[in-house]
């Protein structure tokens, strides 16, 4: 199986962020998935507090404005990883 090595100025890079997607040297995508998970966990508390105070249509708008883009951006790239990495 071929290995992927990311080099910049002859220095091997373990992990880099390019266009908002974190690429690791083994292309497992776990650092990026962890980053997205952390962002979504921060928003979870806000949604929990707002669920009884705002109407459903407003909650949907907030979801599609703040949560949906994090999940969709780069999904074609990191979504092809092992399902066990995406179980979070």
C-alpha cells in the first residue's frame, strides 16, 4: 500500500490545516473530525437552552446557519474514512 508524505521545504508535516480541513499524514481524518466535533459540542449547550424559548422554525434557521455548514464542508473528503472514526 502506498504511503502519503506531505513535505514543505523538505520537512515532513504530521498535520496541516488547508482551506479549513485538517489533513494528517496518514489521511485518517481524525484530527479534522475531532475539530468539527468540538465545534458542534460548543453549540449543543446553546441549542439545549434555546429549545423551549424559540419556535421550531427559528431553531431550524439557527441550525442551518451554524451547525449544517460545519458538517457539510469537506464531507466528500473526510466522509470516506472508516465508519468507526465517524461514530462520534
